[in-house]
């Protein structure tokens, strides 16, 4: 609770019937009734993304700025074995993976849900 005391916030209760997503997230998976959730138009509940293919033009844009990016640059250079790992990033570099020039991030190590790291390119 001490950590929360450092922030200025208001807790507002939203009844479960008006906040279906949060209500569903607070329930154990085996008791979840998916029929009660409203699916969005962009992604139906039964659709799953199994593979993402990056076209060469996009891959070039993603990889060109990684080495000099202010956020991902150091991680990229360490994983590309261009420099030693500084002490500041040793505790979180294990969440990153370099594969075919692209930098990936996994919030949970070993999880299949990974994110592509996008450099801050001015293009």
C-alpha cells in the first residue's frame, strides 16, 4: 500500500454489468462464460492470431533504427554482440530476444506472447 500512496488517484467502482471485460478478467478461467462478453468488431472472441509475417519494407524500417534507438538501442547492441551488457540493463535484458534482425520483448519469460520492438524513427 505504501507504493500506491505515492500516486494521486481516485478509485471508482464500476458495476460488473457495465464493465464486462474487467468483470470477466477477475473470474477464474474455468468459471468464465464467454457468451456474456461482447466481442468487438475488429477481433471476434474465437479468432486467434497464430503468425505475423513482416514484409521486407517494414522489416527494413524496424531494423534500421534499432541500434541507435534511445530506448532499445543498448539492448539491441548487446544482443547483437556489438557491446558488453551494462549493469543497468542486466536485470531486464532477459525479456528481449533478437531474431533475424528484429527485436522482440516478452513480459513473461518463456511466454508465447511476444511483442515486436518498434524504434522511434522520424520517418
